[in-house]
């Protein structure tokens, strides 16, 4: 599979979030957050700054979920990446 244009294929990373007061948020609570963490599976033909294997945070409000090869993947545009780790 190959993303085209400015699209990026991401596999979401479920992370445990700990608040400053020490409270651990569950996976369900973290779904309420606007930004999600994921690893890039494939970046589109017009994407230069982000490559496969990069760990990123992206705006989940502008993402689309697809099932590819029996695996759930997220499709976003390059502009929706807010941070590359």
C-alpha cells in the first residue's frame, strides 16, 4: 500500500496518560483528548518531512479510519501532524 499526495497512513498508539497530580487516565479517557499519538506506516508521494517509522501526534478530528489488510489504520493529511517525536 502506498499513500498518495499529502496523505499519511498511521497506526494509532494507545498510550496511558498521567496527569500532573498523578492521576492515570484510562484509554477511554484519552480518547477525549484532541490529539492522538501514532506511528507512520507510509507517507504520501508529496510528503517530505515525515517518513515511515516516525512517531507523531496528529489532530484526530481530521482523521479517517480504514481497515487495511485486516488492520485498523488512520489516514490523515500532512497538515494535521502537530508534532514529530
